[in-house]
């Protein structure tokens, strides 16, 4: 896969979606603010991202607000469900560690028991992090399948998801995610510099963040579509 070409096509898609369409850009920026201030309880921007993740080209119009709200929540729920294994790992190992600390205190502060409890908590953090990374790799693909099929259930069609990733290539998919992380890091660095500009910097970042949501949604959609999805 030519990741440079995918990035370039995603950038062009984003430019066509926003440049010269200032009303649409302003509306998306407002949706971003609403989502931020409601802690994603009103995920309208995420709902729009689902449309882009679904491969719609050119960029879709902003309409059917209820559908945006529902799709945004569906994406939130999908991501949460896929993170449950990591949460459980942390709760189990962290819980064991917490019980160990309480037991050591009850026993008069046994250093060995306290140390073992702390190691259990740290191990819980580490293992939960590993599980979260693995599940995120799968969850992203699941969200893409949901967006392309317009079916919440297809996000949990594990046989189809694994078959599709297998056809695309696990290495290809993981590298695509790494490339995205690198791009996101560069973007974050630029945003960090802009944040030093009083008021105006924050306004610029708001509009850039909206553009970045469209960019990465299109990027992931193009990677997904590189190989036909199984039925």
C-alpha cells in the first residue's frame, strides 16, 4: 500500500470538503464544540465522521441531525464494548493489588505484601494497556465495517472482520495505524505551537481539529477499501 498516496488523497478530500464551503466548516466547528462541552453525550461530529468513514465521496452534507446523533452514539458504544476486556483486566489485577495493600496494612504493614500488591497494580496497568492496544486495532476496523454496512451488528461480525483484515494484511493495517499516529503526532506538535497564540490560536485549532477529523476518517476509509470486504 502506498501510504503517501492515501495521505495525499485524504488531504485533497478534506480540502474539497471544507475550503470554499465556509458555512459547512463553521457548522462542523460548532458541532465539535458541542461534543467537547457535553463530553461526547451529543456526538454529532462523530456521527458525521461515521459518514466519512463509510466511504462517502465527495464529503457528505450535514443533514439528518437525529441520524448524526444516533451514529455518533453507535460509534461510542462500539469502541466502549471493544475496550471492556482491557477494563476487566485492570479491574481484576488492580483489585487484587488493592486488596493486597489493605491486607498488608491490616497485618501491620508487611513490606513484602505491600510490594507484591503494588506490582499487581502496575502489572494490571501494563497488561490492560497491551490488551487495549490490541483491541483498538480491531475496534477501528469494526467501526469501519459498521460505517460501510450501516449495521451496528456488523461491528461484531468477528469472522468477517478478521477475514477482511487478513485479506488486507495484518502488517498493512498495523503500519497504516502507525502512519496515522505519526501524522497525528506531527499535527499535535503544530497545534501545540498554535495554542501559544492568545484567543486566535484556539479559534484556529477549533477549525483545524474539525478538518483533522475528516482527514483521518477518510484516511482510514481508504485503507479499509483497499481490499474488498467479505460478505
